C-alpha cells in the first residue's frame, strides 16, 4: 500500500530539547516536503526536497533542519524547539515537481512547553 | 513572491445551498492552481487542479473551479452542498519553481 508514514503522531516536550520527526515514503518519490498547519494560517511549507541530498527552504524554515540521505526518508529536526513551534506537522511526497498527486502523512501534533 | 489568498475564513451554510469560496493568487506568469479539502481529523485530499486549457475545471464530489486570469482568481463552487462537505478547504498555487504555496484555508460548516 502506497503511504507516507510519520512518527511520532503526538509528542509533548519541553523547550530546548532536540527532537526529530521521521517521515518515510514507499513510493520511490523524488519530491518530499514538510508543512506546518496552524489555525488561521493554513499550511505553510517548511522545507522541501527534490531528490537525495537536494533540499530547499520553504516559507518558514527558521528553527528547522532537514536531511535527505536516502530517497525514502526525510526527517524534520528541531535542534532547540520553542513554544512557537507547537503545531500540526505534515510530511508529503510526490513523483514530480508539480506535486501532483501529493501524498500526505497522517500528521504529527507537536506541543512544546 | 507568489502568494495565495483566501478571504472567506469561515462559511456557514444550510444543506442544498450553493457554495463559492474565493481564491486569489499573485503570480503573473504561468501558474498551476489547486483546491484541497481536509475533513476533520484527516490529511489533505486533492479536489481539483488547473494546469492549462479549459478554465472551468471539474473535480471530485461535485466541485468545480473557474480560472479567471484577468482577475487572478480560482474560485471553488458547488451548486448544492451536503452536510458531509463540512471540512476545511485550501487553495494552493505553484509558480515556475518547485514550491507549493497554500492559502490560509476556509472552514466550511454545513448544517442539515
């Protein structure tokens, strides 16, 4: 079954404690992306990747890092999380730069205290 | 930089009413436009997309959207909504880059 898997689904942590949200896709897609969703702000792209070792900033990259060492994985790293990074995060993948179709993961709800 | 605007933040309708959700984009060149729907507790699903050709695009679940280049608009329409259409709707656009820009979303509530 084609899917994008994010872990964890829920996480409550404290300011400054490094965390990683994993994202894995089994469709051999070149394109992967991370979004955050906040009430009243919609989805905002954090980072995206066009292929292994190729990443670029989205609209809100500050405070985040990503890596793309393997095609299937695109982890999101918060080196020093802060409360303003409390949000719902979605990973997505696509086979093309048109992002169509775009397959989304089920989301990760992060709470930074 | 490209931007996508949705001016209706919250829309409340009764079943069978007609729906039109506004979407405006800022990019002047070739643009690809999309509407996504997010049902409560679920991730986004694509409703329809416009790349080129016929500006009236038909999507799933009876939705359609019209690309009006002169107005930089891509409004979503449905002639008769159902309670099951209660969801959040996002317009998105892509210019010549690989970035996909989303609007802030419109929350639709349909009452029986």
